[in-house]
């Protein structure tokens, strides 16, 4: 639930998938306070062949667009204060998609190449933005980059149980 005022200048993007991913960080940024509850007020119907469970170029490039827009907006508004955090999440999401794409029998090589280039760009930018305040993120990121195949394989196995 959100206050109506938060959407005065925000709109869900038309024709985009993952519209909540596009808008939620900006809504939270505008809010004076947030309340989190453990109560469940909605449920997802998840189908095996749904968009959420498939890898396709439109979906994956949408994520890259989302992270790029977040980075620009929050960098400008907060003078780079949150750059490392945003880049960290962008790198992890991109590594996960690289892992999942490599697991497919008939993987999309052009998409894989785009994701690898983008992950490298995110990581290079992260390294330039790195400072003592985000050393924990740096250590976690190095572990993810080094062991992402193992980490995501374990997470996928746990998710299947």
C-alpha cells in the first residue's frame, strides 16, 4: 500500500515488463517513512512457462535498462553516495542471468555476450566508485564473481526443494 501523493509525478511505464522494478526504488526514495510487515496480502500464481521463469532477450535487456536508469537517477540525486550499492545489485543480477543462460541447452549467444559485456562494465564502474565504506560489498562481489556458478547452482537446488 502506498500513499497516493507518492505517485503525483511517477507513473508505471507503459508496455514494459517488470514495471514494479522500474518504479519501486523511486517511490521509496520519495517516501518519508516505510513500514514493513511479515503479513502476506497478495499471492503469485507461478506457472513453469511464465515470463518469470524464462530467459529471453526482452526480459533480460529490461533489467539492464532498469539498473542503468537507477544508477543515473540516484547518482545525480545523491552525488554518487549509493552508486556502489546499485552497481553491486546490477552485477549480481547480471551474473545470475549469465549463469541461467549458460545452463540452457540452446542458449542465446548474442544475449550472453551482451550480459557479459554489461557485467564487466558494471564491475569496472564499481571498482572506480569503491571506497572504505563499501569494502564488505567489494568482498561479497569478488566472492560472487569467483564462485557465481557454484552459488547460483546451490540456490537453484534449494529453490527446487
